[in-house]
C-alpha cells in the first residue's frame, strides 16, 4: 500500500497543477452564451445630492442596452440592502451619494468596451454637500450628518470587561503608560478583483450566480432573504464560487455590483458579467482596520495588572463590518493578549463618515490585528517604563503553560499555550543578546538599529454555536465524504479556499483518519448545489471547523467500516484493531481488510440489514475557539539620511498546534508576514479633507514586492489544541496579525535614545525622517 | 481601466509618421507605451489615434561613433541594461536604466519615450542633463538637434514642434577619468522617485574638471543644478566640496508637498542623494583614470 501521507507531510499542493499551468478557472474565465457586460458609473464626490442622471447620454453609446439607477431599483425595493451588522447600505443611491467612488448607475452593454464607454459617457448632475472625513469631528455636536435616516453619526457604543475594576486597578499601579495609536484604513488588494456572472433563467425561475465569494452558502441564503418579495426562493438559487485569486476577508461582503448584475440579468433575461477594475476594487470595496485607539496599561511591582482600551472606529457611511452578529467590534476583546492580567476593559464607538463602508477582517479573525497591535505596543512601552528589556518583561508576564486552560479577564478560555518557549526559541534563532550588543556599538557610532518583539495570541475558528452566528446562522462548518467502490473518495466542504490549499490539507486529514492517500481524494468546495452547508472561509476558521468536520466524518466512515470488516473477516467488531488504512483481528495482523477492501464490500458485499454505501457527513460545532500564538522578532536598520527603514532580519516562531502540511503552513506564514509588514511600512488608504481618496490605485497604494520583502526565518513550537480532533489551530492569519507591532517596536527601539516613544503606521521614509529631523538626528549624507 | 476607442497606425517610415501626426492633432506617438497606455486606461489621455514607431527601421541601437554614444530613440531599457558598452563605460546611464520601473516594463519601455514624455518623474531626463546630452529629431523642419538643457520646457512638454519625432540621443563619449552615478530614492521598487540625483564627473589630474548634476521629480521638469556643478568643478572632490554641492542641489530643487513627502523632506533627500551620487561618481571616475 502506498504511504498515506497524512498529517505532517509536505505533500505538494494538488491544486497547483492547474494554477501553475494557467488552467485555474476564475470568475472572469466564465463566458456564457449571449452574455452582457455591466460597468458602474461612480461618484466623483464624497457627499452630494444627485439632481439628475442623464440616462440618455449613456444610452447613446453604441452597444449600451440598459442603464440602471437607484430609482429603477427603488421600484423593486432593492435600492438598499441589509448589512451583517443590522444596518443598511445602498445598492444604488436614490438621491444622495455618501462617498467618493460610490456606485451611481449601472450600464449594461453588449461588450465590456461599450459598457465602459457608457459609464464614461453618463452625465450626472450633483449638488455637493459638506463632507465629514475625521471620525472625531463626526462625533462633535453640529457635525455634518452622514445619514439622514439616523439620529447622529454615532453608530454604537460597545464595551466589555470591568470598567470600574480596571480604573481602580490602574489607580493602584506603580507604573502606567498611555498611548494613542491609529491603525489606518488598508485594503486587502488581492490579485483578483471582485466580480460575478449572474444568469437568470426566466423559464425555470432559476438564478445561477458565479461569484467571487468566500462564503457561498451564506450568500445563497442572504440572496433568498432579500429577494423573497420578488419571488426568488433558496432552492432556485445556485451560488458557484470558482477559483479565487485571494480573498483575505475582502470577498466576504455582498457588494452592490453583485446585486446589480443579478438585477440586470433578471431585467434582460441574459447572463450579465460584472468584473470590477483595480481602482474600483481599492476605492469602493470594503476596507479594513481604521481604529483610533487610546490605550492604557499598568503594572505593579513589574507585574502587568490592568489594560484599558478606548476606541473610535471609523466605519464609513454604513456599518457593513463583517463580524459575527453578536460582536460589533469582532473579537477585539482578545486584547489582553499573551499576558496574565486581572483587570481589563475595552470599548469601541462606531462612527459614520463619508467613506466607503466595510470593516472586514483583513486576514484577521475579526479585529484581532487591532487588539494585538495595541497590547504589543503597550507591553513594550511598559517594559521600558519599568526599566526592563522587553523580552524579559514579556517572559515574566506571560500566561504560564500550567495556567491553561486560561480564563482571560475579558472572558475567553484560552485552550493551550506555551508562550515562553516560543519567545525563547525566537530569541535563540535571531541571537537576541548579540543583536543587543551590536545595537549598543552602533548607537555609539551614531547608527540607528532596532530590535522589536511581538508575542501575539490569536483567537480563531469561529465559532461555538452558543455565541457565534451570522444573521442567526450558527457558525458550524461541514464535510461530506463519500468513498467510491474502488476505494477512492470525494469530499465536499462548506468552506471555500482562496489559495489556502484546502484541496490538499483536507485530503491529508482524511488520509490520516482513513488511510486513503491524498491523491485518491477529490476535494470540492464552492458549489451550493453539491457542497454541504457551511459558513465559509475567513478568520482562520477552515481547519478548526471544516477540518474538524473532515476528521469526524472520517471517523463515522471508519465505524461503519469496522462493521463491514467484521463481516468480511468473520470476526467480532470488538476484536478488530484499526491501524492507519486497515482493520485487523487482534493478535492476527495477517487477517486484515484494507479501507479499499471495505469500500468495495460496502457496495458489493455488505452485511444483510446494512445500507449500502460508505459515506458520512459532519456539521462540526466547535466547543471553543482555538488560540494560535507565536513570537516574532524583527531587526531593522534606519537610514538617517532618507528615513528608510530596512528590515534586516525577521524571525517568526509560530505555534498553530498540530501542522497538517508544513510546507503550506510555511507558505501561509510567508504570505502573512509580507501582508503584515505592508501596513507597518507602506500601505494606507487616505482621504483629503474633501473626502477625495488619495491612495486609490496601485501607484499610491504601496503593496510590497519581492524587493521590499525580507528573507523570512521561520521556527515552530507545537502545542496541540486539546479540543480539536487533530489538535490543529489554524494558521492563515497569525503572521498578518503578529507582524506589524514587531516592526513598530523595532523602529521605536532604534529611536528610543532620541526620546521617541511611538510611531504611527505606515512608517514611511518621510514620516521617519520627520521624526529624525525633529530630534536633530537626520543626516545630510 | 478600459480606454476609449482610438485609431492605430504603424507606419514604416518617419515621413509617414510625421504626416499622420500632423493630420491628426489629437494623435500620440506610441513607443514602449508604458506611460501612455496607463494614462489611456485611466482615461487621462484620450488620443484619437496612436502612431506606433515600432515598424520604422533604424530607430534603435547603441554604438559609439564620432565622439558620442549614439542611442536610437526606440532602444528598449532592457537593451541598455544588457549592453556591455553601457554597463562598462557609462555608469550613470547604467544606474539610471536599472531603477526605471521594473524588469517587465523595461522589456518594452524605450529611452526615447522616457525622454520625450518629459514627465518630471522620469529618470532619463536628469541623466541626460548631467551628461550634457543632445537629442536628434526629425519632422517638418527636417533634422534638428537640441541640447538636453533646451529640450524640457515644462511638465510633459518639450520644444518638439507638431509632427516632430525624437529619433536619437547623443551622449559625449566616455573617456579616461570620467564617471557618474544615479541615486534614486523611491518608496518601493517601480515607483517614481521621491527624489533622484544624477551626477557625471570628469577628472583631470585628481581634480574635478567638469561636472553635471541634475535632479529628478523635484520640480516641473528635471532640474540642472548649476550651482552644485560649480561647487564641484575645480575641487578635489573632498567632503567639503561634496557638502557644498549637496547644499546647492537642495537649494536648486523646487519640490511640492505630496504623498512622497513634504517639500522640506524632498530637499533633504536631494541633499543626501547628491552627496552619495557624487561620492560614487568620484570613485568610479578615479577607477577609470
């Protein structure tokens, strides 16, 4: 029998053959007969009343078949759509635009070119209105009101933890540090932009939606709910999510373009394709972060005691954050991080501004990045204030291995961890003490070098049905496995890979459980007609939920297999022993039936009274979240002439529990680290005072290339999750979450002796040079 | 990101190209297209027609002739990168070519396009000013030659007249004791410069006999920093002279605040880069002595 290559094997990715050969099938590869093309005319203003849309100007363009406006949609009660956060957002404005680049009208045409020409030709009359860009300004009395249908710009106040106890604890601390910090708006900037092909069959009353979505089943239900009044029902909706070129949370939301293409297909009776371009993607799709945090952290006798975070969250013109329904600020209350502290309180005030809506979990489990940034910056500051090296201070204040399962002050039960081991390993790998010595020498020579640590704890795998739902749908996920007579298998999941390698890792989990080699297992996701219901892939939840379901379904199959094996071997079930890939009779290893023998018998020679077939399904409701962690150390050199921060070394020790495919884990960490240093050094979507976006294309939105990316040095520790069937925790997002504060801490460390205590991100050369200049440390050569 | 429709012409001689330009005042010349096509995709440029130069023979190539390095306007950046002649004897040009955009762009982008597009953020104009290069053009007035210092009249504008086409570039041939360097500071690879400085030096007996210093993306055009050149000429290339040149270059810069930084910051970067470029140019010139 071939080696089954289950857990711990760097199996080559099954999906790579088609990706490497250009045979992937992405949304824009889908072409249907008679298909029309949709383009969107967008607002040049951040806030304006639409006085007239001259539809005739677009209709005059050769090939333009229809112009859809908010007034058209209003007739079908489709001008607004609900958000996941119980707010509503416009599909198309009936009278007022609320942000620059907002959809104003859809142009449907017989070619992509004609659609673009129609969108460019469409004349729209606007009356500009006052704009509010800064959320702090938006909260002031008399501020321009963003939403006519709301009382004010204040969306919600959310808080968690013991406010009074935390204040009292801070008052009793001997050392307290306070710092404001802003995590600016950023964008996932995935290689593939968003798009869809909507195909309405008027005869069958059936809608097929090919969609760039990370959550096809949830989308099907949402579409059914918002179109029920038009007669569409869930059994007549098929959502197909083909290959996806990067999601990172940006393909969780429902964008107006999807609804417009669907409406256009219903109106024209033809398939309609909408593919957004790069600028639209950056300017109008959901943003991430944009948290303005005021943090306080206190210690007594060197022991971290109390944390307080007060936060103003800029949500744009609608609260369209992609969070589980009961969590308006996501899992921000993981903010006590890796530290054993007894008092904590966090609050978030959501605010409307004239910017695009969003608040997606950009490669992050619902605001964990914001939480980790805050705590890791504050711990560094507090260590210094205590006169202690940040590494030593962390090691003393970590939650200790024997404290797990650990109840955090903000109510989480951390499943497992060994934080000290990860940090010590990272320190060993980078040669921490030697770097400190080198830094002292360099500082004496006037050179700027810094070392920064981030010892993050993540919270992923949403989530247990008790607290986690989206619009009421519990956040389980699913696996359905069918073993064919010849011992090969097909497995389908409610999740949807966007590059994570599910086709390989899920196959390896099944291989581990059943002894069927990964290449004999076909893994499919993304078609709601065939896959079992699930909530999709984001927030590092696939392995903790659907991966667990793969294990549980495999074990159900194994138990049926035991009965069949007993029948074939004429032995008692209780006497059978499972060894990967086969059952044998206890004491007689030669009397064995392989899983392939059992599969064949399931269709040809199954026991009387037993149903034929060998398949199982599992909807896995995780008993808890999982808590991956790690310690990153970043070493930077700063050019005193230009302000350029160069990452010389970056060591990342990750603990994601049991590793299914180490190569894929490394790849996830490489990509995550790159997306982690990006906001620290390069990326930001910014707006001027009139609400004009100033980083809305890839000339200005600085995605790192290979040239800006340092060599990553990876290490691992393995602390299995005690509640996951195979002990895995999820790893897709750890690096994105953990990396930014390591870089900031390194830069602040390099500048500490000058009196610098904090750096906002992105730490562009200009920003760093300004700081150097203010402190008389800029060089002229 | 989809341009409006336009006509496309690919004539096989300069006269025809010139005639097409004159007949279509809204037409644009297409060389490598790596500035023009993105502008068309953003609909920032909507030419009625493109006149592609690729089929016209004799517009590309790199050779030394008559005391000059002669480069055809349609020579691709990647050809300059691969040219043994450029790499071994024209370090300022070699440096400049290497930092233009990225390798994929350089496979198609041309030196003539980079110069004639006259984007103050383009890298070749400053190098040409520092080299004291001259440009050859062909059009209704016949063949004309321009000094680089006369060529750039404003952002995206040159002294070429309607129907006139840049055909070649002449750089004074490199001799003993000459050396140069281009120092570009960019936010990420492929970006336009925050600021960049081109320096070309000619040494004579250990002293600087001639100097060209020019700046990229800190004004409406590439800027020749005459005072910086004067600070270097006659000096021994010591730190005092380099500091004086750097200070003069910073003063010559006329940058604006933008995403890449404040005007003060850009001036500071010019100062630093001038020092670094001059140091590197000196070392290379000494090596070539």
